[in-house]
């Protein structure tokens, strides 16, 4: 069993261990594939983000960040990013992180959550977000250049909180 | 007649004269309505932006910024923001800026242009972008809190270059 807590600076090494293979693969996020550790952690742990980790004892299995998707008149909609450690796939970590993030966003007063850039070929993520109550509200043609599949669509997904 | 050129630091006062009423109204952009001059110019003239102005002699009539909408695998899609001076409406400034931006984006090697957050109640802008070849590829329910109309949808608009 794993639990979810706020990330601390002591998690940086573990976070980079999760982020690095996802960034190097370049199949699901728009980080440049050569992003270095400092830049990646700077982005993931930006002051505007609330960052959480799923952990089993001292082992970190996954992470998510939560922030407002927009400023001003758009600040009532949350946005999140999620990553699961390669060797923790299939254990429901991403689902648990998403469920946690919906509660955290509600608690922070957000009215809805929006994902701006779900790569359409990331079928597992798309199916998971649908099962978590998200609707596909937009589809941008060929918005992502997948290193294997070439140009693929990106989805905008949304749910109320 | 007006023409379009790159913005320079000498344009800051004129740019603020255009941005301030748009930001204070809070009806079309997600800047917080109390954004100060320094923060607004910092955002509009961010190093990642190419900034242009439409001008008639020394008078600045409008402005736009151009940048990549995403990084990494999404860096082939451009994004722009446009503003026209209140007393220069109805002269085709926004249309000319958009046409210029499409050429500038093509010249920079972008394959498409995407607008992430067109407030649906901004009918003039929506009609203009449609007439410039943009399709509505997404609609996010109540993503914008309009100071007069309340919660309104936001559109994702897109065209190839």
C-alpha cells in the first residue's frame, strides 16, 4: 500500500528519477527531451505548484503538481500534471494521484480541472482521465510531435469539481 | 494608413496605453485586472515573445506577440496575443496584425497557430479569427469569469500555416 503526501526538498532525487525517463522518452509531455535535472525540477517544483508524491515507505512511486490553469478571470480552473515511476505502473498510482488532486483542487476552491495537452496516443492516460470523469472538450490536430508516431493530436480534457 | 514593425523599448509607454484598458476591463484576457504596468510589460515583452506594433507615424495603434505555444514536442505550433488601441477600433488593425502574425509564424518555421483561450463572449474576435481561417477545435465550459456576464466558455482555435 502507498500513501500520498506533500513533496519536500528531500524528494528531489526521487522526483528526478521519475521525471527523467518520461522527459527522455518525449512521448507524453512537452518538455524538451534534453531538459536537464535543474530545469526539470525548477519547472515541476515551481512556486506556483503544489507538489505531491505517492510513496511506500521511503520509496516514491509517483508525483503530481497542481496549480491554476490561468490567471485573472481564468484562475478558478485548476490544472495538474502526473507522472508514475516506470517500475510502479499498473498499481493504480496515477488513479490515486488523480483522485487526490481532485480533492486537493476542491479544497483549494477551484471549480473545475482542465488538462490542456493530453497526447492522443497516450491511450492509457486518456482512458484513465475519462474514467475519472473528464470529458474531451477539444482536439488540436497534430499538436504534438511524437518521436515514434510522428505528428499526433492533443486533447483538451475537462471536468467540474 | 498604418504599417507594422517590431516593437522597441521606446514603445513601452504606448504599449501600456493599449494594454492597461484591456487589462482593467478584464473581459478578454486572463491578466488579473489589477496587474501593474511593470508586470504587464514584463509579460508582453517576455524574452520568448516576438512583439510587433501597428503604427501610423509615431502613433501606436495595436500590438501582437508571437511565441511557441508549447515546448519540446509541441514547439511547432505558434501562439499569439493581439490588442488594439480603443480609439483605433474598426480600422482593420487586428485583422492586419493577425495576417502579419501568420506570415511571421510561417517565416519562423511554425506549422500551425493555436489560440488557447478565446473568450466566447468576445464575438468580434471569434468572428475575426474564423474569417482568418481559424477553426474552433475546443470549447471549455465556463473557463472564464467575465466581470459583467459571469462564467463564460473559452474557445480553443486553430489553423494550419
